[in-house]
C-alpha cells in the first residue's frame, strides 16, 4: 500500500471528495498501477482508442452544458492523431470565450490559441497547486466541465478528483476507461450518488466512458 493510500485510509471519508468510501484494490492489485493484466470491469475489452460510442457520449454530455460552459479542464490531452479524440471534440465544439486548459505530462503547447482561449499545461495531474494557480491566472475560479483521461491508477484518479472543490454548481465530469482501467472504474463506483447523478456506458469490447452531473 502506498504512503498516499495509507494516509487516506487514516482519514474519515471526506465529504469534499464526494466519495462514499476511499476505494482500494490492494492487496490483490497495486493502487499505483495504470493497467492490470487480467483486470476488467465489464465484458471483453479490446478497443483501446476513443471509440465512436465514446465520441458520441462525450459530445452528448458536453452539449448539455456547452452554451453555459465558461471553463473546461481536460486531464490527458490527445496522444496521436487529433481527429476523433476527446480533445478534438471539446475544442471543436466549445465556444470561443470558453477557457480550455489541457493538462498532460507531455508538451501540448502546439494546441495553444489565445484568441480562442485554448491553453495547455505540461505537468503531472497530481500537481494540484500548480494547476489551480494556472487556472487562477486564466481567471478561472470554477470548472464547468472536467474530463479525466490521464494515468489510470486508483491513486492518480483519487488525486485528480481533488479538483472537485473547484466544480461549479452546474458541473459535469467525464471519466474515460471506466470499463477497463482500475483507477477510473474504482473511483467512479465510489462517487456518492446522493451528490451526483451517474451515467456509465461500457458495452462489450469497449473501454467505456462515464459521466457524473451535480444534483
């Protein structure tokens, strides 16, 4: 068990994390693992890309808030071709005055476009103070749409959802890979249904996608 997980387990369930309990896969699996051989949360998983279903659901849920969305934070910016990715969908459909901040451990600054309020930050998504300081510099005090698709370990996603304290009252949060990777699936299931409406889509042969909407 990591030191981070040990500290979490000593704390009461924090209401600001919006969790029913602190999720963990240990001792059977490591909470620091992005991928666990033989671990799946649904039926057969084969398609590793951002599938048509993923694209359709992301556009569907983003469209619910698009016209009122002032800020987007995406953790994990597209890795390969731009087309048909979550980044493509968000950037191509957001309003020009909606601030987008993409967070990735690799340099994605080629996407930056000040005129369209598109910014990126090269950092680990656990560097929450750095992320919050960057949002403050961009005059973003609340996050309206948060999409999580970075390192997929339980501990990483637990760190990332600490951004929940910046969610606006109308916020929507998306999680990719809720059917295949340990972090998104385990943390998604632990989110409190009394605080969020939860929607999970994980047909066979798909890594799945899920969304939560503040009640």
